[in-house]
C-alpha cells in the first residue's frame, strides 16, 4: 500500500507542465515545429512571389530607380516573412489540433507538436484564441485586413468544416484561394509605402490589373496541380478516410495528369508575360525536370 502511494506521488511529480507555463525556448520551438514542414511549400514561394511582383510593380513607375526598387524590397522582406509565417502558424495549429490530424501525423510526421506531446489539442485551441486576434491586429496595422479575412475563411472551411477531406476538388479550390490571398497580401506589403515621384507629383503604388490577373493564373495553377503533395501522404490520408486525388483516382492517374497539366502551364505562363524564346525554354525545362 505504501509502495503504491509512493508511485502515485512520483507520477504526479513528473506530470508535464501546461504549455503556456513552459520556458520561452520550449514554446518558440513548438511554434516552429507546427510550421516546419510548410516553410518550403508556403513561406518560400510566397516571399519569392512578393519580391518579384513587388519589384515589377515599383519598377514600372517613373521616378523610382532599379536600386531604390531593390533596396525597398529588401527592407520590407522581414515584414513579409513575419506576416506570412503568422498566417501559416494559425493555419497549421488549426489543422493539426484535430484527433484525425494527430492520428495522421503519428504516421507521417511524428515529430510535430501534438503527436510528440509537446502540447495538447485543448492547449492548441486556447493558443489560437490568443493568436488570431494578434494576427488580425498585425494585418490591420499594415493594411492587409481583406487578404487576412479571406485566408481565415479558407482556414475555417478547410479545417473546421472538413473541406480538406470532403473531395479533391474542394480541397484544391480552398488551397488555391488560400495561397492566392497570401500572395496578394505579401505583395501588398512588399510595395507598402512606395510612391511614384515622376513629374513632381507623388502617388501611392497599388497592385496593377496585370498583377491581379497573374494572381488568377497562379490560383488556377495551384488548383490543378497541388494534388502532387498528397502523393507522399497516402498512408495518413487513407487512415483518415480523406478523399484525395491519389486515393480516389489512383497514384498513376494523378502523376500523369499532374505532369501533363504542369507542362501545359509551362506554355501558358510565359505567354502571359510575353517572354522570348529563352523564357519559354526555362519554363518548359523546369516543367520537364519535375
């Protein structure tokens, strides 16, 4: 009886502390682990898109030199990265906190915070209650509230309403709109506070109609090709009964149709920008290498 009591006391002494009472280093690493696997898939393409489109937007205005364009872009990149990462963090915590996601990550990504027991599902929910208002406050301060609201709607539909597993079409559509809202917001930040100075006047630079059209094309590219990411997660998706394209139509069909669509976009995208033969060569070579 005494031995049993001593064992119980020892177990209680070693119960993990609540997440918010853990050291700052532990908390920051946990937040990083939520987003770790999506850095190359979300943050890198978003930052590259914002830099390129932001440079194109500012370079076309008179009174702004190429040096000023590049310097302005580089100065705003930390804010672009911070804004994008906060959006990704909210999405990943929201996505990974559900029991089905924890079960899937136990197979595919056991190092994530929930399957590795660095944080509980309920603590993740409470963390979102604190993070979401802060993320919207940041968006309001830098005038990207519309893009943030659209992204939040996509997150809600994708995670809380089960859009990620409803069908391949809904899953791809939500990804396309969500990514496009990130690209639009990040590009708006990249050209924030930029003004044209030609003719002695000053005008705030806004996203042009051509950039919005390019965003539409990028959304279409994502909608028709993002299923390639589901090929590596088939085991977890099958366990959660998620209707992804590789599971519904088969791996071979998914690979071939995606490859063909990538090759088609490799012709359409250079055509949109009216590039020369070298531009087509680079685009098609990259498509064939995939």
